[in-house]
């Protein structure tokens, strides 16, 4: 058996804790998940059957979809607000041109 390499990396402490808790709820641990993920990235079959539970994966996907949905709604709201402002500005300019048509042709 090959000797294993201890790897270290920096991560936000809150994210690391949340990841460890998610792994535990999924019936595994953070190290096993990371090793499985690296093996998948390298297109090698994992040494062991993945211990990621389907329910845990589904929860993560649901969370990510909710997050994307919230960002999309925020973007839609911002775009609608910009469109409304542009329309109001154009309507104001049109009304001004109708009330003062002589200004339109001033040089």
C-alpha cells in the first residue's frame, strides 16, 4: 500500500465546519469526501464505494438551486427597475418635446 500524503489548505472556518457537518449527516467525513472528489476529478475509480448518501447530495443540490434562484430573482428585480427608470426618463423627454417642440430644434 502506498504511503498517503497529508494535504493542508486554507478555508473559511465557518465553511469548513458546515462542510464537516454536512459530511457527517451524509454518513461520512470531510476527508473521505475530498479524497473521493479528487479521485473522481482524476477520472480514477475510488478505492472504496463512495459514502455520499443520495439524500445529502440532494440537499446540497436543493440548497444550490435555491441560492441560484434567489440570485436570479435579485437580478430580475434589478433589471426591471432599470427598465422602469429608462422608460420614465424617455416618457419625460417625450412629454417635454410635446410641450416645448421648439427646444427640440434649437442649435
